[in-house]
């Protein structure tokens, strides 16, 4: 006997439960329960078939059959009412959420076989990348990037000393359960660095199903001879379980239609371990992620004469979470803490006509964070209050430069510390109210106070340079259900971003040249207006979003001369735009989907265009499920960039077509195939002066074995 449910726990009735070897079958009842008498066997294999859900192959043992079995089916179309988002630090129904957010599921991440997180986000509305190319691109949301997008790993902040900001490239997609992408300012909930939105990466958790299970994944990519292999294992009891994963990937330079793209190679490895204890009243999670990168190329136009790469990168995330639920008057307490010692090395050479010089830099820090909140409902009001701390200590950067003559002999050698003993401390207090006492209306509002201090010893100084900031941020939003299938939302926010330690104090070599710090940079503050309309039925979803941001003291990057950059404040910048999102099922098992966005960014001081505003882009796709086979095709069409920012260039438009398929063999094997850029288009995707051509035709093959 067993029970069949949807991901939200809703019973699935009239599902066919088929035991092919004996040709016996039955249907689940209104409660999702089924019962079937079958011959004794060491291993029992069922097929669960329902027109609204993907075919599920279930393998059970006689020991398992002695107990009631719970089987979860994955729907073709995820009902939007069943989707919950977590951007406001507590679960919220997607349809009543007064902001623009998209959820990237594990199924999508798995079938698309992306090499890192940034690549996996490119099919979402409003999301693009910045950078010259290769493995270490950085997400851009609505034209905001460079530390204006907060990336979280299970609620812990990810930071980086790269000029473009954090990329989360060290997190292997095979360890991700879902990614929540909030495309609205969120300083009131997360403080600085969330002025443009939040990318929340949620890693996989133990299944807690009284059995040990796991999988082995392999993948090969023809464009860069990329090879990856991964292994994960999880299991436990009703309330306590573990998850353990080892992942590794190695790739050579990839090929484009214009030839080999130098310095696009990379090697990455990671280990994720997690222990969880969950009951109706309590959740406890302890996890450790150790990730190492080796020889990560920094592809750019000058790679043949001035190769740049990251010899080593390391992160060591230790996280702890304790949540107490159903306290007095249904209150809830959430406590979290994390620690992340990290480092990054950068190396550059000048080698034409001979190796003239070599530059090396290393940055390192220990990042930490604490979060405490109390949430409860009083009547029709949900109150969430708390405090959080984010800090960096021991932040330092060391640079060495060596010059050579034609015989390879050292002419000179120098060592410097762009800055030492860097520290950052963010202390924030927040309060939010969610009122749901009005029919068809949900009101959310909140405020936050942050006190931020930064200091470091720049250059050879023996006296600390300091920067202190106090910031007040706020948010108020409302969603209104016009009809049972139409929801209108609007929100107004004030957000902010403080300049980083690197922007204030780091002068030295970078992955693309050199940078000059500006200790007098002011904090960015913004006024944001965001709204949207959602229409959804059982087989159709349409989202229309529009926004306008005005940012005071916007920090821009300027090119002083080739390969030499610095920063400066713009008194006021304005970014506006709109997004469209659609998903439609003409019939069960056939999906048509897509999105479109167009953004505009100007300096209100000079009317110059801003950096990082991506060209308009259209993405369309379709997928078809036939039993165990899934087929898909999609295309991306990007317009040309006619109005580059002060550190950008013009680029032409492009379009690419991708084809994918995956097939389930038996109960254990799943084959994935993806043909990327099948028309062998030659194009540059980003208006970066150092941008390189994107990969040409690329066949990716993957195999997943579950046991």
C-alpha cells in the first residue's frame, strides 16, 4: 500500500500504478492511496502514470513494502499557488508575493547541465551576466551588478574580491535543490549589497526516508573537452538524516566559430556535507562546503600576449541553523551562523615577443555572519523582527611583480600590500509586518537600520583608513487579487549599498588590468518603484512587470586609459524597464515558455548611458514529454548594444538555438543530451571591452545513475 502526492503534499487521485512484470495495475483514490497485490520478489518496480505529471519509476524492496510508501510526483506545470518563495526571510505564497521573483527548480538545473550558477540563470527574465567571458561571469539583474546583487548560500552571504563581484562559481549545480531569484530591491531584509535583488541558492537536503540512496553523475562537453563526475549519498530516519556529495569538473579552452578562446580553461572540486534534524517543532541543520578552484582562466581579447588566470580559489563554508517552531502563540525563532575563510589568487603575464613580466596577487579574508529573528502572528498580522551581523576580518591583498629580459633572467622584483588588516562590520536591526486581514489584499511593510564600519591599512600606511555609514531602508508592498486568477502587485522601497573594501582601499593589479581605489566614495541610496500583473490558470501563466529605480551617488567604473580603471560617484542615475514572462501547456506533457526584457539606464547628471545595462533579449522554448523521453528546443535573441556605458563598447545582436533531450532507462539510469548553439553562430554576448566570442556548437552528454 502507498500514497501518491504532489510536491505540495496534495493527494494525487486517478494515477495509474503499473507493475509491468505481472501486468497488474490499479488507480489511486481521492486521498492518493493505492493498494496492489504482486508476486514476491527481491526488488519491485512500479510505474506511476498520470496525465498531469511526469512518469515516475519507483523501485522498492520487500522490506520497504512492509510499510506505507509515500511517492511524490513532479508535475509538468507547477501550480503557481503551490510555489513558495523565501526572499522575505519567511515562506510566502508566490501569488501573494508583492515583488518579482522566479524559482529555478532542481529538475531544470539538472537537465540544462550548466557548468556554474551564473550560466543557469540566463534563461530567467531580467537576468544577464557581466564579464569578459569564460567560467567566472557574474550575475546581473535589471542592469544592476557589481556587488549590488546579494548572493546567498543557504542564507549565508557570498562575497568576492573580484572587481565584478561575487559569482558563486564554486557552488556545483549538482548540489543545488533550487534557486530563488528576487528581482526587486531587498535592503530592508538583507542590508547592503541587495540594492538590485537577491539570488538565494538552496542546497540539497537529506531525504529522511529511512533508506540510504545516492547517485553518480558524469558529463562531457565537446566544445571545451569538459569532464565532470560527481557522487552523492543521503539517508536517515524519520527525523534525522545526512547528505554527502563530492563533485569535480575539469575543462580545457573552449572553441568558438572564430577559433580557440585562450584562458577559458578551469578546474573545480567541492565537497558538501550536511546533517539535518527535523520535527514538527524543530529544525537543526549543520553543513560544511569546501570548494577549490585551480587554474581558472580569465578569458579576454589580449590572452595571447597578456594571459590572466586565477591559480587558486578556495571557500570553506561552515553553517549552522536552529529553528524553533510552534512556540507560545504560534511563534517561531530562527538562529543562523556561518563562517567562511576564503582566498583568491590572480596571475598575469606579458609574453610577446618574450616573457617580459609576471604579476601575482592574493586576497584573503575570513567572513562570518549571525542572524536571529522572531516571528509570530497576532490576529491578522505576521510580525518578523530581529538582528543580523555580517563581518569580514583579516582582509588583505598582497601583490608581487617580476620583470625579465630576453634570456629569462630577472631584471627586477617588487612586493607590495595594496591593503592589510581590512575589516568590515555590518550590524542591522529589522522589523517587518505582513497584514492579511483584508479580503483579497496582502500588505507587507518593513524598516531596517544598519551601522557599517570599514577600515584597512592601505598601501604602506601604518595608520588605518576608515569609512563609517549609517543607513535606513524601508519597504512597503501590496498584492491585490482582482479575480481568483489575476493578481496585481506594487511595492516602493528605499535601498542602499556601501562601497566595498576593494573600492575604497585596493589599488593594484586585477584580472583585467589595474585599478585605482577611491577612499572618498559615498554610499549608494535608491528609491525604487516596482509593480506587476500575474495571470494564471491550471495550464497558463503570464507575468508582466515594470520598474523604475533612481540611485543617488551611483558608483561607476571608468577607464582612465587602456587596462587602467578607477571609480567615481554619479549624483543620480536612473534605471527603468519592463519584463514579460509566459508559460503555457497546450496539452499535458507539452510546454511552451519564454520571457522578454528591455532596460534603460541613464546618468541624470550628464545623460550618458550607464554601464551594465544589457541589450533587450527574447528567450523562447518548448518541451515535450513522451513517457520516459523529454525533448526540448529553445532560442535566445538579443538586440545589438547601440548605447554603451563609459566602460563598454558597441556589440551586434545575435541569436542561438539549443536542442536538448533526456531519457530514463529502467529505474536507475538517465541520459541527458544538449546541443548548444547548434547553428554554429559567432557572437559576443556582452559589451565588455575585453569580451571574447562565446562557445560554438557544443554537444554535451550526461549520465545519472541512481541507487
